[in-house]
DNA sequence: CCTGCATTTGTGTCAGACGCTAAGGGCCAA
DNA sequence: TTGGCCCTTAGCGTCTGACACAAATGCAGG
C-alpha cells in the first residue's frame, strides 16, 4: 500500500563534490581547522572545472562545514551554533509558529537549563551572571535593552548547565519567544518587576546549588510570561513576522 | 571591556544575490511555490554573470529556501524539517555530544510530547499509533527494526501533540539517542519488554486523553533507557560516530 | 480532441581570461 | 639575530562565451 518512492537524486557534479568533501569531514578524514586545496587544484582532483567546484563549495559553505577566514584560505569548520540558530529560527518563522507552541517547549527547556546550571555552574560563572543581572536592573523600563539582556541571561544559564544539546535546541526557541516580550510589555508593566524577582531567585538557587529551586523559579518565570501573553491576547498569534529573523 | 568587533562581511556578488532573494522570501514578497526567473534573466536583473547567480542559488538551495522540482523549475519553498534535522544531527555528531546530554534533554521533550499528544490526538491518529505498536511487537528481538519503529513511534507522538516547535527541536536529539539503543540492547535484553510495556501504557493514556499519565509513562520509558545506558557504561561516551549521521 | 514529433529554451558543465588582494618571501634596519 | 617593510605572485571573485542534453512548448497529423 505504501510505496516508498525515493527519486534517485541526479548526480550533478557540483553536488557530488560537496557530498564527497562532506563525507570526508564527517568521517574524520578532514578535521576542523584543516585547510583545503585551492579551487583549481580541487578541480583537477575531481576532474571538473573550477566553476563546478565553486558551486559545490558554496553549498558546503552554506552548510557551515567549511568557511573562509580570509578569501585566500578555505578551511574545515565545525558548524557554529548561531548558524543553526538562525536557520531554525527562520524555519519557525516561515512555518508561522504560534506563541503557544514556543511557550510550551520553553516551559520545559528553561527549567531544565536552570536545574543543570545549579548543579554545574562554577562560582565564576555565577558571578558573571550576577553582573548581567545588575545590567538588567539598570535597564528597567527600556524594553529593547531588557529583551536583549533577558535573552543573554537565559542563554548564559543554559551554557552553565554544560549541556550542548540543550543549548542548541533551546536557543532559537527562546530567541523567538522572548522577543515576543516586546508585544507583551505594554500590557503588563509589572512584569519587569516580576522578571527581576525571578532572576534574583534563580541566581540565589544557583549559588546554593539547589537544582529543584532553580527549576521551580525558572518555571514560574516562564509561566509569568504566559500570563503576559494571555493579557496581550497573543496565545495563538504568530510569534514573529519572518522579516525580523534576519 | 567587551569590544563587539563585527567583521564587515565582504559584499561578494554571489552572497548579495543570495541575501537579496532570501530577504524577499522572508519579507513575503516571494511566497512558497512561486517560480523564479531563469538564471540568465536573474543575471541581467542583478547585473552579474550567470556563474555568479548560480553560486548564489547553490547557497539558497543549501539553505532550503528554494529547490528544483525539475531541473527546469526553480521555486521558493519553506525549509523542510528533515533538512534541519540532518543539519542539527550533524552538528551534534561533530560536537561529539554525550549520551548524558542527549538523555537529559530527551527526559523533558518526550514526556512533553506525550502529554500534548494526549490532549490533542484524534482517534484516527491513535489508531495509526496502535498499528505502529503492533509492528513493534512483531519485531521483538530484531534490533535494527526495533530502533526504527521506536523512532517512528516517538516521532508520531510528537506530531500528534500538534506542536511544530517541539517537533523540530526533539527530532534530531531523539534520533541520536534512540540510535544508541543498538549499543544498549546487548546489555539489557529485558528492555525490549519494558519498552513494549511503556508504549502500551502511553497509548492507553492517549486513548483516555490523560495527559499526566501519558507524561508519566513517557518519563519512565526514557528513564529506563538511561538505566540501560548505565548498564552498558555509556553515560559519558560519545553518542555517535559522525559517519553514521549521513 | 488527443497523440507524437520537432523546436526551443534553460540548465549543467566546460574553457579561458583578467583584476585585485592577501599570503609568503626576501630585504633592510635595529 | 630578529623584527618590520616592500614586493612578488598565487589564488579568488567575476566575466565572456560556448556546447550538450533534457524539459517544456508548439505544431502537425491522426
């Protein structure tokens, strides 16, 4: 009944080249930092023209598997998180995801991040977070700045949890959701205060290495956000006009 | 103290072209399904050669913003989830993430998926899930098949939750983690049974629309997985040799 | 009206060329 | 000897022009 028709990809030369180099990177034959031969040389190696090689390279470049520190050097690189973040963010924007969807996921990612941070953060990291919090205090009332610092605060906590998977997964989501604060703030000025209170309590919990408490306050913090969204009537509205992702 | 140096991107022509078209897509001027002009025409429009246009297009193609249904047609498309999944999976593999990292995140995503599924699934969807479960029963002892069906089972549940953000975020993670079952199974043959039990209970909870129970069983299911990983001594081992991601 | 063929159009790839800049090497001075 | 400067040059970004092949189109014939 279900015929899995998988149209064989055309074997375009440029595609094959990208594929081959990618394979060598994933296989470990090429390691991050390694420098690749020049385009001309690659051309002769693969038996194609430089133009063809270049098209393949553009694809690898877009994939984030290689990059050019300078136009002269072409080296292997490990995909950067922010690149994936942008891509995922763009996808979500184009999918027109709602605040509800973003919030539901954030309700589990941020508490987890806080819990992990409480268990793994160094005193030094907590100090830096405290500094960030001080900046937030100083920015009370300035919406754009507040949003930016809030993003940073949460990202920092996620980093402190020492879980790269969580970092990768939550970043684009948090970015989109927190940015929605811009639409919420006008309806709920008191949230500035509640945000500060929550952040303070999270920091305190981190200091005590109290995972549960950190988790709890993070959850309350995100719940607050939802109440704000409800006040603003944004629950099922689209989180972001795609243009803003750029 | 912190100097935010942002290296001005060189304004390579091919890059500008990709950027410009991308902007028009994100802005909504170009909608998914729209067909773009031929390469030659684009060339004259932007005042560059066809080669240059082509390099830009390769980048957009890799970004998943355009694709060719047939070599003759070039149309705008919304990024496909599986494409993002591959990319994220590749990144995690290259980062050499550990089972612990994957598991920690899965411990919150899968229960959430189950809960949402319980609240949003249609009877029809549950029926399909039941079918999948039957296949799993039939595959007892066959590891590769079991892993495949398990992946499908969880992905299906996530879809039933009607949260695209969660779907996007969890897919690459679940893929890597569940694939690790291959290394665990030999140490813990009893997990086949426990898996089936958990899946049965999740389905039952979905039938009753009981979010809490679905969540609880999902959590127990993933916890089981961790016990298996511990038996196999895999907690902090790298989840996957990058090659397997291809 | 539909079918089959011829035509046309656009892609994938090739070959060759040119300006410009960054990388690398040699030279001079400290 | 070592450090800094200049110069050469290799390599990138872009362009021009071309050709084969396949898909889309138009046309003729049944």
